[in-house]
């Protein structure tokens, strides 16, 4: 077998094939052809056009941040200060701040300004070995501004090498102009925006925020029915601040993922296990809101629900531009193991996006690699505020 390129002398964390294991191969090798992996495993004799010696470094798949809201304008530092003075996220939201404040700033911003601001945040993730990023809309909340945001998200993919998974988050917050007519806004989402966004292929999936300060389970169900009818995948911000049985709702629609889950009960976990819905844990939001209710990690483990870890990068509840830090927080706050953290930003994050060709070092997968200046996987999780990335390799496929 002749390869375009081989990476030798690597300590591989392949993230497969065994479920639940990161599968370390000492003295491993990765071979690629046309940007795809053709071999990953113990060193073997092979010819190649180009040989890269990894110097014994740890090599993982490029990392995947499967939940971000990184396309927005402005910031909410004043709300952060208000919370330091005792205000809660819900109080700020009900007083017209919160998501609504970022919606005003984002509506007022030009596509170029949005692109420039978002690109900086994306670059921070890339600097830490991230090669696939999910980005949600949801700060436009009308036709022109949601499409403006989704086009900016598409452009971010065109100007960087990152694989972008775009998500339409129309059901994020009720915009002020619909304050007195919730049903009209749901109608706008289901009859106009979802069909249009599906036909323009501006999003892979539809997300919603199921919460007392956002949308009811019945409203989310209407949105999901429309999404599915137009061939879009679904996922949900579920049970973050209270238990509205969002995880079970997401599972009922075979959602790719249910995210946050602090207040999810055992029935919700069992439903997710049944549907294969991935649990996306967002320790940055837990930390920022000083939440004390932990997601049901033991039940997720017991039911075999795959857990992913993401930044939730957004201006309100998680102004966190570091997936390595999210892993550290998941370990320290949620007691995830090192292997769970690493699977959470690779193999399980890929599953949360419905992507079958990233997140694992195996034949057929894109050759997105992160080569780290560390010897053991634990070093990636334990360091705080330091990126030991040596090099990233982008697949040409
Ligand atoms: O994931 N929960 C809803 N959406 C975001 C918060 C967005 C914001 O506050 O701007 C989240 O926490
Ligand atoms: Fe979020």
C-alpha cells in the first residue's frame, strides 16, 4: 500500500474501535491518501510521498466543538457585573436583557462586522486543535437577520479550513416584536423560516431552547415537526434551568443531541438511551451561572448514553473560547474521567453532529489531526489556560 503521507512515531489516541475507550497505540502510525485516513494503528512498513516524524508525541483526531453560538455582535459584560451584584440570568432575561440584548446588537451589525468578530472567536478554538465546529444562529430572530447570520456562518467555513456544522436556532428566544403573539412567531419559524433555510441549505439541523424563559415543549414540538418535514436534523437545549422534560422530548424526535441536562431525570436519560441521543455537557454555562444542580452523569453512564463536551461559546452564559478548558471543567465539576473528556470532544462530539467521518482515527475518516506536546492524554485535561498544541493537520478531503 502506498500512501500520500504517513505520520510515524506517534502515540495515537484513535478514539476507537472500542466504545468507551480512547484506545492508545504506542509507536503508532497514520497513513493518508487524498486527505482520508487509509491506516491508523501500530507502525508497519509502508511507502509514502511524504513522511512526518511525530517525535513520540500524542496524536488525536482534530477536536470537535459540537455546541457553540459564536456568531454574534457585542458582549454582555454589564450583565456579568449585574450577576456579581446578585441578579440572576432569568431576572436579566425577563427585564429585556440576556439573549434579547445580543439580538439587538446582532441585528444592528453588518455582515462584515459579524464575520470579523466571529472569526476571532473561531480562531481561538482553532489554536487549540479544533477542526470541526458547530455554530448556531439564533441572535437574528427574523428572516433577514437569521439568514444574515447563517450566511456569515457559511462564510466562516469558506475562509477557514474548519468543518462547520451550521444549526438554525430560531426557537432561541421570543423576539420583542412578537411579545403579544407567541403563536405568530412559531408560525413564522415553521411556515417560513424552516422551509426557506432548508431549501437554501443554510443549516444541517434545527435547535431550540425549551425553558420557562424561552419556549414550551409543545412549541418546540411544532418546530421539530417542521424541521423533520423539511429533512433537517433536530437537537435541543434541554432541562438547563428546570425540568420541562426536554430530554425526553428530544429523544421522542430522535434528536442528535440533548444539551445541558442539569435538571434531566432518569426517565429523560432512559429515553435518550433508547433513541441514541447524545448528551452534550456544557460545563462553561454551569460555571458561569454558578449552577449547583449537576447533570445526571451517573445515570447517563449507567444507561450507556454517549456524553460529549462542548464550550457553548456565547456572550451570556458561557463566554468560553477554549475547548481544552471545557474538558478541564467537565472533569473537575462533573467528575468525567480523562477518557470521557477526550471521547466527548472527538468521537461522541462527531455523533452529536451526525458526522461519520471525523472524530476517530480509522480508515475512511478525514485526516484531521492534532499533534500535542504531551506524553499522556491526562495532560490535555489537567492543564488550565495553556495549549500544548504542537501542530494541526487539516484533511484536504
Ligand atoms: O446555551 N440557553 C440558551 N442559549 C445559550 C445562552 C445564550 C445567551 O445567553 O446568549 C446557552 O446557554
Ligand atoms: Fe447553547
